[in-house]
C-alpha cells in the first residue's frame, strides 16, 4: 500500500510541476472566459449602423423605423437615377419597392454594389414591411383600430417546471447543460486517458519498467499511475472552476459590468415601444435574442448544481478510471505511440457513439436508448451526464453508478493481465490474437 | 549452504522452450557467473528468480525456503534492459527508486550521498537524467540496485555499455560487495570478467545448462597438459630429441633462446618433462597453458551444437 502511495506521489508531482500543466491550467480559464466575454463584445462591435437607401414607388412603406444597426434613407427619384447615384461607401444597399399594376405591393429588390447585405438586414426589412403592410390592410380593409392591432400581438413563452423541486428552466438550457457536461467528460477521458497511455509507453521504451517491477507488482505500478493522473485531472478541473469563476467575477466588477447590468433597463424601454401605437417600430429582431439569452442565463441558475457537480465528478472519475485501465493496456502492448492506432478503435467507438447518440437522447431523455446507454458502463459516463439535467429516476442513477464501478473493476482486472505481460515484451508487433493469449496467461 | 537454488526450471513461450529443466546452485558469499550465448535463456532465468515471470515447471529456493514475493526485498536486481525516467532529476529519481525498494526517505538520502560521492556523481544531483551520458546513467542504476544492501545481488550484463575504467570500477565494487557478505549472480558475455570475478559459473546454451561448477575446477578438468617452455643452450629444435611421451610444437628459436610448447602424454608428470629437458639446456621458464574461460565457452558451445547436429542426424 505504502509503495502505491509513493508511485501516486511521483506520478502526480511529476505532472503537476510540468510547465505544460501550469500553462494549460492558466490558459484554460482564460479561453473559457474569452468564450463567454468575446461574443458579447463582438455583438457590440457589430452594431455599427448601416444605411439602406429606400426607393418606395408604392408610397406605403414610408414609416419604416430605424434602429441602431439599420438606418433607412428615403430617396424620391426613378430607379435609373437611384442606381446611377448609388454610393456603396455611404449606403449598404438600395431597397427598391416597385408598384405593380395587378399584384399586391409586397415584393422588393435589394440592390447592392460590392457587399451583399447579410441575413440580419433582409430579415429586419421583411419584418418591417410585413408589419406595415399587415397593419395597413387591417386598418383600411377591416377598419380595426391601430391600438387594437398592437394589443392583439403577444409573445408566447414556454418554460418547463419540475413538479417536485419547483425548478423552472428552458428546454434549450437543459440541452446546453447536458451536452456541455457530456462533452467535458468525453474530453477529460481522452485527455487523461492519453496521459496514462503515454506514461506507460514512456516507462516501457525507456526500459525503466523492469527496474520498477523488480520492487513492486506491475498492478501496483498500474494503479499508482492511474490514480496519480486522476488526481492531476481533479486538480486541473478544480483550478479551472475556481479560476474561471474568479475571472468572470473580475470581469463583472470591471468595465463590462455596467453594460451587462444596464441592459435590462433599455430592454424594457424597447419592449415598451411595441406597445406604443404612435410608434410604428416593433421590437427589433435583436431583442428577441437578448430576451431568450437572459431567460437562458436565468434558467441556468435554477439547476440542482450540487447534484450536477457531484455526478460530474463521479462520472468523470469512474469513467476515467475505466478507460484509463484500457489506455494503459494499449500502452503496454506497443513500443511507440504510432503503433497505438490499431488498438485505439475499440476504445474510441463507445465514446464517439455516446456522443452521436446525444441528439436522440435529448429528444427523448427518458426513452429506451437513453436508458440503456446511460447504464452500460462504457457509454454511461457521457450519456448519464447528458441526461441528468433532464432529471433521472433515482434507481436508474444508482444502477448506472453501481454498474460503472463494476465495469471499472472488470476493465482494470482485464487490463492488468495484458499490462503485466505487455510491459516486458519488446520489439514485437502485437496483434489482437496475441492480446487474447495474454489475457489467458 | 546455497543461498539460491533453482530446481528443474522449465519455461515455455508460444513457439519455443526458453528454459529446459535448468538447475543451478549458488553458494553463499560467492560470485556466480551465468554464461551463455545470446538467446540462451539467461535473462529468462534471471526474471524467474526475480519473480517477474513465473516458471511453467520447477521451483526456486532462497536460503532453503521456497521463493515468495516478500523475499524479493532481499534481492537487488539490475536488469539488462534498464533505463530511467529521462525528464526526472537524478536525485529525485534515485530517492524514488530507493523508496520503492523499501528505504525511508532519510535513509535513502544518507546512503545515496555516500554512493554518489564515491562515484563522483554529486554535482549531477539536480540535473535531468537526459543530460547524463549512458555510462553515468548506468552508474546510477548500479547504485540504486545495491543501495538497500540486499544479501543477494543479480546483475544482468552489468558491464555492457561501460568503458574499461568504469567497468573496472564496477568490478571492484562487485568484489567488495562479496567480501562484505553479499552473494552476487551475474550474466555476461565478457569472459575476461568471468576469470577475474567468478568463483562459480553455469553455462547455458539453447535452454539447457551444459556446464556448472567452480571456475578453478572447470579449468582444471579442461586442461590440455600443455606447457610453455623457455630453454637456453639447446642449439636447435627439440622436436626429435625428446621421447614419445612429449609432443613438442610451435617452436621458435630467438637469440639462442628456444620457446616451445610441449604436451605431456602417457600420464607422465611435469617432473618427468623437466628431467627430459634438463640434459638439453638451461630452463628459463615453464608454465602451464591453462585454457581460458573463453576457450572453454567456445569449445563447449560448439560441441553442444555438433552433438545436437549429430543426434538429430541419428534420428533421421
């Protein structure tokens, strides 16, 4: 036991003291924070106002309101002159709304010179035109009051709520949560599993393994290495969580905070606009996004985080332990990293399968696919993490954990048999048949 | 009493037999050489003694007790395929390996300091292993093997990769370890080192032990009763002048001194030869031509091959 501890200590310290570990640990949260912060700034940068020239022959669409990204500039001439006079530097495009003789005036052409206007611009124009045209029709043909029209417009929101816990959240938030947790586990198993494999190959090729197994059992060396690297993984995740949270906190306190906090107020004003009949502007498309992002953020706050974090660490730890033993067995069977490819496939397939199945599982988180793949040990670490935010019956959860522990013990037992033979076998290309023989020694 | 005994060890691999009923006995406080050509099965035998692999048949006894896992602490083993963690610092690594062999941290430091100073490695303590030359790495591996003062030391090819100076350093240490009470088993191709070091040897060829015993006795039993003689004043060749009991060959006459090899036949003794020579001149020197271990090794292995060849011929 004491010797395993000595091995664990070496495996842990030799990795934690490495420059690459320190760099990764610091860069990780920076990247994560960047992922959260950069999109916010990018959307802000994008808000540069674009000018759209409007040549409206119908005379209906004279009141399309501008917002901070799009400004309408009405011109009154004929099409030839307008096209001839179009200045690509000043205006992004020329919107030409012809007046058809027979048809409804609902078609328009957007002329551009060098840059085609993006989707945001066209959908914004469409929304505006539709709004104006519909209102006009309702008012003129059916004589409905403008105020009544606006009052009739509603927005439907659907939130799901757990009857027992009272958690409310958006299905989309739950999906993001599940996929994110599942992906982290997937990523962690590969990353630390690979470290185990490389460690075994290093010991084998540097021929130190024979010196070590003359003082400890191969199984002790295997277990010490796997546990040591597991601790490295836990350390790295803990540091990432702490550093990411503190980075986000620092960011909130500094400049960005004002913007983020003040946004809800401007939002209310804009939302108010919709209800003001004199103003023809409906809520811009942008704000629908803002709205859902905020309810998403709110929704994230409502999960049972202690359960999620507990499950994450449990399924990370045992999922890693299970796969690490297999990675170690592969490492022991080859002489260099290039030869690992042929044996990697059986390990990679269940991991990738679990990820491919994410889509059907999210669509039916309580269905048979979700159930079976979340209790089978090879896929359960990932699939269970995807399911947890949707809520999992306690007995399934416990079954999955119990089977994962059993799976870990079985895999380690099998892997140790291959490992024990493999580490002392040099200069031999190993086949699956050979591995099978080693299992039976 | 024998410190180490193997009895009828047989080990089979998928398509060949690595050891076929090999028994060796290693007396206490001696140096035992395990000889044999490449692929004879020496390393497999050593791995079985260290319980790295198990035999298919046969048993290993350590001081009369059947070998158990807890005996391994009393064995210091230097493998042939040996290495170190390249990225780790020399001192840290030596402490780690010493701890794995059961030493406490403070004991490890104390003993390592003694050995590092002895081998002039102290200035390398905080360097990474990859900065060291191969010879230096070998010294560190040697130190780590002997550090916990085991009663039985097993070295697989200890001299491979050493320059002559360091090889003799290691030889001296092996002799000193024996004098301090340890028993040493080592495998080698280096026959000169066998002559210098070994008290006993076993010769393994093609999975079988074909020779075992004390080096002196083996050499004695393989002697050819030939002598190198230097004699002055004979004037000319001795070949025709001695009787049939003595066969003279390789004669060289130089500045009046005749150097010749004489083989004694028909159970005559050295004294008989001397009396036969004395009338012909003044004897300056006389010494027995003893077969070297190298000669015995080659002769024995070749004889073994011929034997196998002829026996397989017979079965046809």
